C-alpha cells in the first residue's frame, strides 16, 4: 500500500518539540552547567598562558581553543572528550522512552510518519547541541576580547566557524549512535550503557588497541625500513575508525594554520613551501575534508540502521 503525502510531514513539529523538551529538562541543565564551568576554566587557563604572545600573531585567538594549562585540558580537547556524553544523554531514550511511556502509538496516530518522528528527534537533539556550541564559541571569543584586549581577525573567525561546524558533525555521530541503540534496545538504561561503552572504548582504549593490531597486521622487519612506514600507515588507518581520532585531526589542522599534514611529511612534499608559514583556510579545509566526510558517513550509517529497525518495529496501543 503506497503512502500518501510527504514522509516529512510534521518534521518541524517533532524537531522543535524535542528541542524544547531538552532545553527545559533538568538533565540538560545539569549537563550544560558542567560543560560551561569546565569550558570557562579551560579558556581562562589558555588566556593566562597566551597573554605574553606578541600581538603580531595573525591567529592569536585560535590559541584560546588549543592552549592548555595544567591540570585543565585545552578547550578543544575538553569538547572532544565530553561532547559525546552530551549527545548520548540527549539520545539514549529518544525512541525506547516513547515506548516505555506508551506515547509512541498516540504520536503515530497523528498525521506524522515514522520518518518524521525519527528524523525530528535527531534534528531536535542536534539543534540543542548546535545552540550550546555556538554559545560556548561566542563566550570564548568574548572572554578573549575582554582579557586579551584584541579583536579576532577575519581568519580566526572563518577557521573558528569551520571548526564549529566540524564539531557539530562530530556530535552528530554520537547522537545518531545513541538514537540507534535507543531504537534497537527497549530498555533506556541498557541503551545508555551500550552507548557509553562504545564511547569508553573509542576514547580510552582505542589508542592502545590500534598499535597492537597494526603490529600484528604489518610487523616491522629490522632489515627493511619501508615496513616501519607501512606499520604506521596501518596504525593510522585503524585509529581513524574512532570518531575521536578524526575529530582530533580536524582540530589540529583547522586551529593550527601552520599544520600541513596529519601524518609524516617527506622532503619532496615540502619543496617550495615556507616552513612555519600558515596555510590558507581553503587549503586546510581540503586537508580535513576526508575526516569530515568520515564523520558524516558514520552519522548516516548509524541513522540508517536506526531507520531500518524503527520502520520494522510493531507499535501497539
């Protein structure tokens, strides 16, 4: 039987309703309070470290996101570690929560297709994360202007906005993962634990797993120097399975204009290049485009999995 009408009828209603529920919920308030306090601490430590940097630095403001002062991490490292927790907290009960509250049948009784329900919940969570990231970025820029006494340059703003979009794509991976677990697993507690387990593996243990796997796949021959490079390439490829690795490479290339590669550079690759000279913003975007594409592909894979499972589920009143 063919459906009538657009499958996205009611999409904006579901998305804005989901975003409003997140914005007014106590869970979101507690999480964002923790994120805000830690972010302010990271930025204040960075400001204290870079006050002695000369004002001729064309990308001074980018150091606010990358410079760290012990014991706090840098602002970018902090987001890479805690942003998945925010996304998981928003999505772990997106679908199974409706089943447990017995509201799914009433929701689908409206002129709303399942496509709009699932996509709307994803967009609602992503909208909340986007608003939070934009607020943190503006707050960081404002603190930099106040304490450093210098306005950001045009290059700082462009690179910062590009990094902000990449950060949102990184958050989308974990939000899609949480929604996928919420669709497959009926218990919210179990889906939250499953998503947190994946986050823990990729954030804590993947950097230890990738060298071990690369050593087994491509062992080093002491008589053949090429095997060293071969093992490094395998280790880098395995490490890039982790979204956190991809996000770290994006951050390193976008927020450090002098960075030219995420891997080893050979002499012939540097011919004609001025060592230490900043790359144009478009060139940095070209370098990180494979990583951004990887994050988008991972998001689409997780969301497609959730979509297929959700379309086959039976909904009873």
